[in-house]
């Protein structure tokens, strides 16, 4: 007898940390935003957030929005190099407590619909949808 076909979905939340940051800084949606650095910067006079050009020292990009990636910066790049490519990008410090909390909420929401889940990290899961009908309910 042939085994039943299985349906496995892979969910990888792209730019997850940056997306979490934009929840508390909605004014930055649609703009180049870089998350990273070893310490939080104060904004320059009159600006709502610090700019990447203000960063001095070691430290790398944890993640970046698509608008920042379009300027040539990416995860793992040193912040000083990134600041040369995208000096006007906004720079926010990483907040791993918030990422863990939103990761927990994301996984709980998905698991309410698809209980067979393999946890692959803070922003990544596999789901076994084999026993679900097309409406997403368990048979
Ligand atoms: Mg991801």
C-alpha cells in the first residue's frame, strides 16, 4: 500500500525583527530601517529616531527592512560599512525580549489552526498539514 501523501508547509518570517520594531515605531513603515548595534543611540535634534550615520564603533546589522536592503545593506554587515551605503537609514537597537514574545504569539496563532508544528527558531516553523482539509480544519 502506498503511504498517504503528506503536505508540509515551511513558514519563515522574513525581516521578522524589523517587522516587530515597526509595531512600536509605525512612523518608520515604508522607510529604510536597520536593526542592530551594541547600544541604543539617542536621536539627533528634532528627529524621531537615530540615523545610521550617527553610529560609531563595532556592531553588525541584525536585520533590515526591504527599503534598507534596496540600498545595499543586509544582515551581518558591519554598521560602519552600512552607514556609508545608507547614512539616512534609521537605526534601532535589537530587542530580543520583544522578538521572543512576538515569536511566541505567532506560533500560538498558527498552532491554533495547524497543531502539528516543528519549531525551527524564533521566526521559522514547519507545519504538517497532511490531515487538514482545504478549509484549514482538521478532518
Ligand atoms: Mg526569517
